[in-house]
C-alpha cells in the first residue's frame, strides 16, 4: 500500500492528501532505507551540533580574565568536560535519543 503524501495545488494553493505514485513511493522507500542505514550517524551529528553550541556559549568561562571565582571556573570546566564526553560510547540510536545535556552551572 502506498504512503499518503501531501501536495500543494499550484493554482489554488490548497493542500491535497493523496496516495503516492509508484515513483514517489520508490523515492520514499529509498529515503526511509537511507535513514535506517544512517540514523545513528544522523543522531550523533545532531547531538554533536547541540553539544558544540552549548560549548560555544560558555567558552568565555575559560578565558584568563573571566569574572569567575576559581571554584566557579572549576564547575564550568567540569561541565564542559561532561559535554565533550557526552557522545563517548554511543552507537545505539535509542540511547542517543535519551541523552540529556549536563546541567549548566549558575553564573
């Protein structure tokens, strides 16, 4: 049975739900197969992007002139190391989806 797809009528700009044609279904099936084959890599890339953004947002904490006590600087160093370690040993898609970022220290 073909998947139901949504297309937009160019004249009326309305959405229409219909069964996929054989060619469309072949493309859908190919994309699903590609996703299944690459879902761990895709999920890891997504997690790394989120992790990298979190690291960028707190880079300032590691500057020599950062307005932090030594104790706070150490908290931030620990947090940043936890972020860097977050992808270690991950190779199961469901495990990647369940990852939560470590708690950011208060400033």
